[in-house]
C-alpha cells in the first residue's frame, strides 16, 4: 500500500502551520505606550507597585472597620431603648 501523495503547499496553509508566536503583527499604540512607560519608569516601578499594594491593603482595612462599625450601630439601633 502506498502513502498518499503530499498535498500541495499553499501560502495560506503554510502561514496557518506557523505557531502563533511567529506571526508578525504590527505594534499597537497600547503596546508602544507600555514599552515607553517601561523605559521611563524602570527604576521607580517597583516602588510604585509596592505603594499601590500598600494603598489597596489600607483601603481593605478601612472597609473592614467601616463594616464592623456599621453592624455595631445597626445592632444598637435594633435593640432600642431599654427600660431600667
């Protein structure tokens, strides 16, 4: 039994056979801006990320404290005045 002859290679087939990492795309504006930002902010980027994360953690702490205070106020209001 003979193997089937190979199909003729067309440009569309050859292009689709390439991995997507080899496909060349023109740079987008977003990609260019990110590259420029990376060059300009290389030294301070670590500090900026650390400061941003600290701000996120502080916001979460404040939100938790606000929720706890709100639940305490609601519990106190629901109890109503107590007779002595």
